[in-house]
C-alpha cells in the first residue's frame, strides 16, 4: 500500500599511495561515500500526515580495506562485509518531520557545509585511511593510522528520535535524542542575497548522559558557512568544531576545514568543479597531536547517468607533542560513481 523505490550507488577508485618508504597502486572502493543499496516507501497516513520508511545497507566490498600491512610493506587488500546503515520510520507534516530509528543525530554534518564538493570526505585524510604513518628516523611503521588522527567533530549515526522543522524564510532547525542519552541540535540557513548563495549551520551535542563531567562524556559545538557567487561559480567555505572531553586525559578534539572552488558548465556531460581543501584535526586521540590534509582536484558530473568522476591529490601529514618525525603520505586518487 506504499509507493516503493529501490536504489543503489556504486563507487570505485584507483589510488596511488606513497608513504615515504613504500608505494603502490590500489583498485578499491571509493572514499567519498560507500557503495550502497536502499529501499524506501511512503504513503498517506491521514490527509495531512505522510508515513514512510527507509532501509539502507553498505554493500560487501571487493578489496574495501587496503594498507601496506604493518611489517612487510606489501600492498594488502581485504574485503569488507555488508553493514546496516539506516533503518527508519518517519512521519511528515507541514510543520516538520519526525524520524525514529537508526539515523543521524541532529547536528550531523554541521561543520562541513560546502559548494565545492570533493571526494575526500568531511573528516580529512580519508584518501589515506587504513594506512599507518612511517617514522622518518628509520622508515619503520608507527602504530598511528591516518584514520585515528583525523576526524571532524560532528556526531554519528545511532538510534535516535529526531525532529526537523519546516523551512521558515530559509531557516530550519532540528533536535534529536539518542539511545545512549546524547542530545543534539542544529540550526541551518539556506538562501542568499542577490548573486550570493549561502549555507550556514551551527550544531551542539551533549553526550554527558551516561557519564559524569569528571569521568567521561563530552560536549561538542561546531558550525560552518559556505558562500557561492552564482554568476561566476566561485565558492568558499569554512568550518570548525571543538569537543570538550570530560575524561582524565582531557584531549579536547578540535577540527578546522576551509575550501575554495570554481564550478562551470564546460562540456555536455555536466558541471566541472575545481576545488582545493585544507583539513586540520588536533588532539583527536592524544594531547599535542596535529594532523593536516591538503587536497586539490577536479570533479566532473555525469548528469545523464546520475554519476560523477574525478581526480584528486592529497598530502597527509601528522606531528605529535613528543617530536616524532612522521613521513607524509601522498595519494593520487581517481574515483568514478554511478547512481541508479
């Protein structure tokens, strides 16, 4: 009795990775998003309320996990299994939408507003995820992975009850409460003045419900602003966030991101976008850690197929409080994707 839609998205990538001591080419899945399948349905519950649901899965990946190993330096690849991503039921009214189930907390993605796009993801360093840094002293593998030291401060997907308001003059708001007791909220503005389009977001998450302010839990505040000059296609964005961790080590995670872009219709395939991104994460794990990612690239949309392809170069670096000399990781990354 519902209107039902099936869909899927496939990402594949080629990447050349050089960690200063080892290099190799990997044929793997994408980093901008997972390959997924989903089914959704909706129907009228009453004259003013629509009820629907969503099931979404990350699909089994051929060589989805890649690295140079931890001892030999050989290219290593392994499959990753199916994983549930979303499972929700929602109720939509003219005043807003209530979502129940496995879904994003309300402040998700508040630090990553952008018009420049890109395939390197919001948290930074994702083209090098899974790889260990090597030390400059002897070229030995460290115990520190790229994924451990990079992250934004946005909350994650979990079991929530979430409300998102209707759009009032470009403003929307959302609030959620999670199974773990985390409370999260956001306010967003989408609009502009004259030739300038604008997206601005701010979010706050309090995860202290299952811990005290001296032994655990955290509070997170973050936001971002993106501007685009519509006639020229030039855009710029900035985002930042800080997490106050109430733990003994007190590593207060900080995140900063800035990007610029230029988008234009240069061919019959769709929009071509040039972009440059800078990501910085401090103290994601340990006090004094600082990780930086500089990424430049070009992306081509494939409008007739609902897909895209692009190529990017990333330089990924890290430093710590005790002065260990880590080698940079360089990645040349090509990705193509299709939606159907």
